[in-house]
C-alpha cells in the first residue's frame, strides 16, 4: 500500500484503527471471567484474536525482511566488487 497521506493524517488513521482493538484488549484483561491462572489460555487466545484482526503479520514480516535483504544485497555487492579487485590485482 502506497502511503500518500500526510504524517498527521496517517497517524490519525492508525490511531482510529488501533484504539478500538486496544480498548477490546483492555476489556479482556479486566474481564473477571478471564482472571486467574486457570483462564490464562483463554485470555491469551482472546487477546491474540483481537491482535490478529488489526495486525497483518505477513506484511510486517515482509517489510522487516525487505530492510534486511536490502542491507544484505548492498554488502554482497561490495564484497563481490572487492573480490574482483583482489583477483585482478593478484593476476598482474
């Protein structure tokens, strides 16, 4: 998704998206029926369900890996260049 909105507008949209999810997670944490160690799994599952509705983990992973891939590609390009220089220097 190409972001063309101003920073303030984008932040407002993010806040509008996240606020209801955060409120729902807080309600889950405050829910007396989900209190205590006996309800840990149910509480976690409820929170996970809320989070999975608002966070695109595949997209987040893709973006995080893209940053690493770009760094790696640049490093690899520099190493190949240096190896080529050393190979040329050693053959003369």
